[in-house]
C-alpha cells in the first residue's frame, strides 16, 4: 500500500489500528508503525490529523523500546545462565544445541 | 534463432554436467579420507563426563609427529602454527604426555595414536588403580579399613587415562597405508628444516567425533525425555547388554521368586572389558580367561551333573558390564530381591567367582575371601568348606591353590554385589595375590599376546583353531579344578571326580574364537543362523556398548554355553524355533531353550546338517537398576551412559597460510562489491549507455 495515495483520514485510521494492534503482544506492529508513519508524523508539512498520528507513532516507539529492553535483558540472562540453571534451563528451552552444557 | 538458442542450452547443460563431475574430483584431490578410525567416545555417569570429543564440524590442526616427550615443547610453546594435530606412537601415550596436552589444549587440535605391533614390555593400563572403587561392598559401613583399596592397590599400573576427560578428539590408527601417508605428508611439508619454521602449505588433519551428550547422566537422560523439542534427538543411551545364565538342571524359568527346596551354587565370570578406545576391547585376561574357564568347566560337568543326582544346582552365570560399576551383577541381585528372577537370594547357597586366571608363568591360583562376612561363624564354616573342596579338587592337578592373608579384602568382583545384599559364603579365584598379574588390565594390549596364546609359524587358520597352546592347557587345568570343586560342593561323590576333566581342545578353540577370529569353521557350526552374520575375522571386542547393538561376546557365550552344556535333540527346525519338542508341547519352553544351529557339513557335501540344541541357557537384561528406577544420581548403582554421535571421520589435506586465506576472502568480497557498484552505475545510467546509436523507439518485439 502506498501511503502517498491515501487520504489523510485513512492514514490516521491505519496508524491507530497498528497502534492498538500492538497491545496484543505484537511489538512488530509497533515497529512497522514507527517506520511506516515516521515521515508522515514528523517530516511532512502539517495537516489536521498529523498531531494524532504523531502521538500514536511516539507511543508505538515507546512500547517498542520497552519490548526491546525486556527481550534483550531476558535473552542475555537466559543465554548466560541456561547451563547453570540445569534442569530448569532445559525445560525452558525449545531446542538445546547438541554437545553443549 | 531458435536453433541457435537450443544449441546454447545444450552447451550450457554439458558444461554444468562436466563441472559437476569436476567438483567431486576436486574434493578427492584436496582431501585424503582415513579408512581406519577408532575414536575415544564420551561416557557419562551421575556426576562426570569422561572420554573425548571434537567440535561440531571437526577439529583441524597442523600435523606434528611427536618423537619424544621433550618434543612436546614444540606443540605446547614453540611451534608457530597452532593448533597442532599430534601423531604419536603408543609408547608416548602415557599419563604425563596426555595430561600436558590436556592442559595445553588451546594449542592441541587432537591426537592420533598409532597402534603398535607388539605390547609395551613395562605394562600399560589406562584403568584406575582401584577399579570400581565406590560400588563394591567395602565402604564406611562395611569394613571401613578395607574401603578404597586402603590395604592394597589392585591395579598398581593403572594410570586412569580411561577416566579422564579430553576436549579434543583422540583416535587410534593402525600402522598401515594411511599412517604411512600421514608420515610422508609430515616429512614433505611440516618438518622444520635446519631450525627454521616450515613454509606453507602445511599438511593438516581433521578429526570429527562430536558427542551429543554432555555434563552427566542426569542431564543427558533428561534431554532424552524432553519431548516438545523440535528435533527429538536422543543424546545418550545407558550401557547395557545381557547376563547369561544356565542352571545345571532345568528350572522353571517362567515362575519368578523363591523356589522351594532349591539350593543353588552360583559360579560366575565377567563378560566384559574395555580400553581407552571404544572399538578395541580385547580383554584377553580381564574377561576371556575367566569366561573360557567357566565354559570349559560347565562342559566338563555336563555328563557328571546329568548322571549323578546332586543335592544342589550349579548356576553358571556370566555377568555383563562389570567393568562399569557392576552393571550385570547388581541387576541380577536387584531382580532376585524384587522377585523378578527364577530364584531369589534365599536359594543361593554359595558363590564361586572365576576372575583373571591367565596364570602368567605360574601355576598358582589364589582363593580370595571376604574377611568381614567371615566374622560370622556359619559363613566362615561354609567358606572353609568351599576352600577345602577347591583344595581337594586341585590335588593331583598341575595347579596349586593358596589363600591370601586373612586381612585382605576381596578384589574387584561381582561377588561383592551379592555381599552388599547380605552375607554369603563365597570365593573369588584369581591368579594373583595382592595386585593384578595382568600388566595390561583393560587396555588395548590385553590381547592374545599378553595371554601367551602363540602359535607356531606357518599354521593355517584351521590348524591354529585346533592347536593346543600352553595357555589352553593351563586354563583347562583351572577349569578341571573348578569343575571338580563344584561337583563336590554340589554334593557329588569325591570318588567320581577323577572322571571330570576339561577338554583342552575346546579351550583352545574358544581362545582362538575370542582372541584371534570369531569367524572360524567351529563357530560357524555352533552359532545359530540369525547370528552368524555378527561373526568376523577380528579379535572380539568386549566393550559392553549400548543395547541397540548385538554384542559379539554375548552371542558367542550364549551359543557356546548351549552347545557345551546342552544336548542335541531330534526336533524339526520349525518346532525348534518355536521352543517346543513336538506340536503340542507347551511345557518344555518353561524349562529349556532351543537353538537351531547349522552344524557341520558332511565330507562330500556343502549342505550343512543343522540340528536342534536343547539347553538350560537363559538370558536377562544387564542394565543398571538406576535406569529402571529412573534415579540417575544414585551412588549405589552404576549410572554409566554412552553419548550418541553423528559422524566419526578423519581426513588429511594441505592448508594455506592464514594470510593467504584472508587475502583470497578479501579479493572475493572486493569483486562482489565492485560488481554491485558497477551494476548500480550501469542501471542508473542505462539511458545514456544504451541509447546512443539507436532512436528510442516504442518497443515492437
């Protein structure tokens, strides 16, 4: 879909949909929202719906940041301590590389 | 136009075809695959992992032929091109060299040991000095002064290498063409010339033996059972095989638990051995000497036990996996305690165990007993009785029997597992007093040579099979002693024992079958058709391995015991296979086992005359009870497992210097980037580049 050809009202609806969809534990929707609407929100000359789009993009970015922090922390902890956790570590794992503790 | 393009397609296809063939030959030109690769594999117990492993794709190192221990400096410090793949003669395969390599393992990619053609004269044992230290009977609660080999180290030559963990692959290689090629490659490329480092390209070797299991048995058994994993790969398997046993008179084996009015003398031998490398476990003295003696004794007793009505039943038993913390015997005792065996511990009158009885240049047998249980006067009386029987049996024979000092504990033996359950009278027969006379205990040198099974030169295999060696003679004497003692112990008349005599020819044939080649004219006659395929022309490997593989020692002992103690019966092949003597016979299978064996071919025919052998031979699983209880952290039972692996291979090739490799990679990346750039420029300037001569017309193709 090309945003250029979309009327401003529809842009806003789309942006809101992506923003709300992100709350269903789908941080990638927020990522898409941020990337896709960044130009519309901050670079384009002002239009009526722009302030709202701006809010949604900002909030999406915030949510995305939250997810990135949480996931990075968890993955670091998991990779570092999996072997030490032993039994718990094994049960938390989906695949265990062969021949590693 | 059409024709032309067709032609091009044909050319292109042809080119690709030729290129495909060339690809293969390029690989063959780069790599030389090694044919004979015997790795050291990873084993795990409740707390540790032992053995060796490579990285997932195999470890690569520059070849270095180690000439002496001093030469290690080159590998561990001075050499400019680490990591090194160390090739050594087995005389350098010692604890000190291997531990230095282990500690400097960042500069060591792997080790290949060349098997020698003769045994080291000073002895070599990669096993520990105190075998099965923690799973025998002696502990803080039972003869604390005798625990942990406090009074005597049974295996003084043991260097414990088999129980070390190495994080690089270690392979064994035969001294053959491959080894010659490796040496040649080393001489041509890697040898330092007048003090200066050799120039690239250098000769390198890659060894792959990546092991799936890691850490310990609890870990790998847990990972075996995790089922939601994507790749449901098993990573390890318990060491297990079969115990084989045969009572001297038929017992109903389908009813388990206590048998009324049954008194049993268990006479046992061990069925396994090991060495540092998993596929080499000759165990000539540590396993074969004892089990051949027991088989010969059972054979000698066949007629005597059938003719005379004896008070007690003799129970010929072969325990598997004794090397790994008494797997077989602990399972049988466990079964007897749980009433899952045709007899229980109350039925056991006494135990006689035949250990290592190779009799190296002596004719002295030692009767080992347990000083702790002998404090009980009734046990002591029974033990004295058994010893007296053995002594009277040895009278007039070419062996003498002696008792070691009274304060000495039992050597490592299956009998210890019975004593863990309760006190039993019992004797362990060995050819040593306080430490093994076997200099090669559970090493790859514990072979026919070490047992002195030597044949005169120029004998054909058939002549060797039937040649009675001195070792066979002395083993037959031991077997006669054991058989006669058992006969008296079972309540037979002393006057009849002179007729009991082990057959020297049988012993010779068994020695040949276990130590030289299991595929010979004799075994082909007595091993059942479905198992004949397992026979081969090599020394039998006594390593227990995992359950999936049929193990040759088990197969051989099963059929030998059946043929030597059983009788040929006139039963059709069909009925024989269905375990019955006639069409409506439903009882025999509870008492006997029936094997259809190929038999010998009559002189003027190639068709063998098969027949049915009826015997009391039975077998039961030899797996540590820890795996039945799913308690992998127990210290009471064996917890040994063997890791699985995907691929074992070795190959040699020439490597270029690191700089040249990087340069090639750099040029490659450069070409890629410049071509991308060029394409970009060309496509962006396409209208200028391609419209010069021609009018921009609307396309009319």
